[in-house]
C-alpha cells in the first residue's frame, strides 16, 4: 500500500542538549532515526523559552504549527493550528515559544541537515525562494458535514508545479479519497481532528502518513467521531531542481 502511516506513539523520541545548554526534544516520524524508511523526512520539535531566528533550508517544506500561549511567528500570535509552506531557500521566521512550548511538524519530501540562519549564512542562499505562506485553517475545521458525507476544501490552491494543500473531512465511517501523487513530489496526510481507521488500525490526532511520488490514489475511512485531515502536496520538480542553475541575482549561470 503506498500510504505509510505513523501514529504519534510510534514516532521515535530523541532528547538532546543544544549548544546553549538547553534541552531539546524531537519526535521523528519519517527519515533521520525514524522506523519508517521512505526517503521523506518528518519530525516534531519544541520551541520553549527561546526564539528560533529567521532561517531557510535547501529543500521545500510544509510545517504544521501547534501554537500555545505566547507562541509567535514574527510578531503574529500562532493559533492552535497553523499551516505554513516555504520554498527551498525561502527565509522565514523568527518563531518563538514561551514556557508553554510551541510545537511544530516539519514535513519534507527529501531530507536535509542544513538550517541556515540569516544574515550569517547568506553565502548558502543559492537563489531567493519565491513562495512563503501560512494560514489558519480553524474555520474550515468547524464546518459541518452532511451525514455520510466527505468533503475536500482547498487551503493552498493548486499551482502549476503541483504545490497545494487540502483539508479532507469526513463524518463517522465516511470513505475519504486521497488523490494520486502523479505530478507532485509526494504528499503527507496529517490527522488534525478525529481519527482514521486503516487496515484495522486506529490513527488519531497527530498521526502522519506519507505517499511518495507517482503512486495511485487510495481511500481511508473516518473513525467513529469523524476525521479532519490536512493533505500537503509538494511541487514537482522540487524548487531546488527548478532553480539549480540560477544564482541569487536571478541570472542563469
């Protein structure tokens, strides 16, 4: 089956110490030290009593931010659920959390170990990433569904390279269709509310699934309380590939 699901309790817990002496906690769902080896990378980190300064990565990524009291993106308070997307080499942040930590999922179709902070790491900025956007899907999560129904709501409208984000909603026991990954670099399925029943297993809130590029569509079943899921679809080709011969000044080399 092309859909690989990981429940929160299956994510690998990794604790460490940052250079400043503070404690770090990472939950690894895909890639890195995770059990599921797929080529993709997805993990959760905490930002507690600190600021994660403006930075960029050399790969495209979505993030699902779970805001708490005092959590901020730049100067904006982060709601309990916020969806963010940044092209490779698109600088975003800062992100900050207080005593009640900001937690967020980082979702990538390909892994990287590079986190480049601005302006110190400007030399690593191969080109300027074009897209950097975020939204609060809370109102969509509250929308009522007709009994027995499922619905698809665009969050980020589909672009020519396949980039898009959708909200998939279903009432109890509804069948929910997940589109194929033809024309995209893969997609993540994040359970934002309720639960899914897949192959006899229960996947609740903060469960995460991955489907690689070129796979057929699949169907899943909403649990007894229904389900709301965010589907994040990555551009094809990935934007580093699309810009691999372009310098920061926009001139082809």
